[in-house]
C-alpha cells in the first residue's frame, strides 16, 4: 500500500501506540496535519505556542512513562520549541519531536522559514535525524522512539522536509531495530554487586540517595523494598520525589540547596552513600571540596556510564538499568545470611532524629498575611495528598517540593535540570490530557505563569479542568531572595510591576477566577475550587512579599553550611 510521507508519519505514531500529539501547524507540516485530519486514532492537541507543545509532550511523558510527542513547523516553529526540548533533555525525558523542514532541494538556500534544525538542536537532544528520502522515514521514526525510550531516556528529533511528506512509497514499519553503536547496559556485573553488598553490610551510618532515574525506570517498588529490608534512611532529589513515600518515617526529606537539615546532614556525615539514579549535581552536593571533607564510601548506580564519577569520584560504579540492578541486589540481600546491625543503625537513627528535631521547615502559621507555605500545606490536606502537582520554577517550586508529600511516583512534575519558567501550565495540560479524571494542580508564581499564559486558551478549547494555585508575591521571588542575601537588598528588575488582574484574565478565557488575600480564606477557597470538577479555576493567592525559602545552602558553600532562618 503506497502512502505519502505525511500519512506514513501518522501511521508510525499509531504503530508506536501514540494517542496524543501536541503541536501547532505551519506551512512545512500542513501535509502532516492533513493526514491527522483524515484519521481518528491519533488525537492532536492545538497549543498556542510551540514552546508549550514541547512542554506539554514532556509533561505527558513524565506523568505516563510513555514517549511524549510534539509536532512543529520549520523555522520559528522549531526554534520556539527548543526551550522545551532542552528542558526534556536535561531531565532525561523520553520525547519525539517531529519538525517540518523546507523541501530537500531548498535546504541550504536560505529558503523561507528555513533553519538548520539538526545543528540548532544537536546540543540538546539525545539524537536527531534529517530525513531526505521518503523511504527512510518509517525506519527513522522507529529509531527515534527506540532511542528516546531506552537506556538513559531523552528527546529525539526527526526533521521532515515538505517534499518528503508529499512523496509516496510503500509503507512498512520495522518490527524492531538493532543499532550496533547503541547497546545500553541493563544488568550489572555480578562481581561488582557482591562488592556492593559487602560495603552495605559494613555500613554504620548508611544513606540512600535516590533521584529521577528511579522514577524513569519505574523502580519505586524495588527502591522501597530495598530501603525497608535494610532500614536505611532515604532522601529523594527534587526529580526523585515520590520514588520513596514521603510520609514514611525512613524518609528524611529532599537534599540540596533547599533540602531539609536532616537530609543534608545525613548526606554529609554518612559513611556509606548509595546513589541510585541520581547525578550528584551542584544543587544537591553544593561545594564538592566541602562534600569530600567527610570520608565515605560511595556506591553509584546509573544507566548512563558517563554520569558515574562525572562530578564526584565513586568507589563502586554500577552501570545498569536501576530497576534491574535493584532486583539483582534484592536477590543477593535475600540470600545473604548477614544483616545490618540493628544496634549500630539505631545510633545512626538517633542522630538523624536529633537533626530532624530542628524542624527546619517551620513557618509562622499565625501571620496576618498569607504565607506561601500555608497555601501548599493546606492544598496537601484538602487534596489528601492525591493530586498530580505540576510547578513552574522559583520559590513556589521549592515550597511545593517541601510541603506537598508525594507518596507515589509520577505525581510531581517539574523542571529540574534546566529550571524553565513557564512549564507549569503546559505540563498540567499534558498531564490532564493523559489522565482526564485525575486532580491536576499547577503551582506557579505571577512571573512564571505569564510566560505561557496564552495556554489558558488551549485549556478552554479542550476543557481541561486544571486548578491553578498562583502564589503571587509581586516579585520574581527567587531572584529577590538572592538579591536580599547576596546583593545588598538591591532588587534590580525583580519587582513585577503592572500585573494583570488574574481573576478577570482567567474569566476572559472562560475560566473561573478567585482572588484570596486573607489566611482565613485559604482553605475555603481551595475547597470551593475543587468542587468545580469540570472547570479550570485560577486561584490568585496574595502572599507575603518578604518570605524566603529555608533552609538554603548559599552558592559555593557545603551541604552542612545551611541558612536555617
């Protein structure tokens, strides 16, 4: 059966089980859009800006574990999407981007809406492909999905010239693919794992440090069993929240720049640190020199060998798929006659509880102005901790991570590595599209929300009942906090002047708007909003302008050098 390249592209998506594509049309992809129109298996979600298309596909992937897909046109279409692609790349999110390109004969001729898409995106994709022959299109898309979803996941871009989408050929989709130069490891070497077990059994002050790799590999169940079997303390990175239940007594909170006192002190003072699917990035360990003031054995489990010993040298490198490696370790531990000494562990737990007693997340609950922490804490209570929460980037992101307790994976959707303002609403769109019956909440700030606020129109068109919690302090909050601490209170361009009336703005898009400026009204407003199950509700909480995120590890300082108040 002969099909056009455009029809082949959509048939390939169907073969991969894709149900939703987020995109925005343009000249170079009109044939693909026509192919979408003439079928009913793949549903298209029309965003209002290509950046939002990439973010929505990214959020969809984070929440479902499937490959997210977006479709953009050539030139400004794909350049608008680059921020979203880079965001997914930094957090290792499986995504396929289909981009239009000028016809093959026009490539390199400065044609209308031509950019070097392969060159522009090369630094922020796992792989990219320019398809110059319609016969290569189906294999290219198969390759894209395979690379995006295996090994360390990441975005893969397929650039499709307009004449390739118009030409015809017989359609045949590969059943599988073998790439000689791409063979990611899955299981770890048994000898290395036996050494890991020996070190674990000798630990007197152990610590499990888990990251987003646990969630990406669907290994939360194995991580929980591993931690419970050993009775070791657990910390989850910002990207790993939910990998281990936050309400469990063994969870000591998030580590890093805005992590808990107990998590950072335990990380700094442990004698065996088990890193699982985490990168030891600068926002977690702070100053590497300070981190290595303490002597400890470091075990690092990761699918990506280039991430091991990249920032810190480790003693036991374990390359493999986190889920498979944890299963291997659990088998060895189950078969072992040795167990960690409960008495030794109790001494360590007593120390951790002493650090925990500092109550580093306390705030003034009796304040006459709305404290942002109160809003997030109340949100957690009102939703019984069962919402899928997306966030933008800034102070509100940290308060969400600190005060909303995630007991399950893929319930916390945020930008970690790139720290992209504007992701919150399109992330929520992707999540709500995937799970129409779930409660989806976007926690944002008045600066972040305006970066993709046009997507309120998308939410209206597709009737996405997202609940937006806007922590409005009339500042770029994290910028202001740094200016207070390190720039002598010189608030250069961090005050957000001329803000819109968010209530009227939400209403103008056909949604429900609320303005809340009294602490006594916080709970009632949230309850009222969640009763409106089929409406998007924009809640504009007027919060304390001077509130800072604590604890805080200043840039260049070590994990134990925290500002607590």
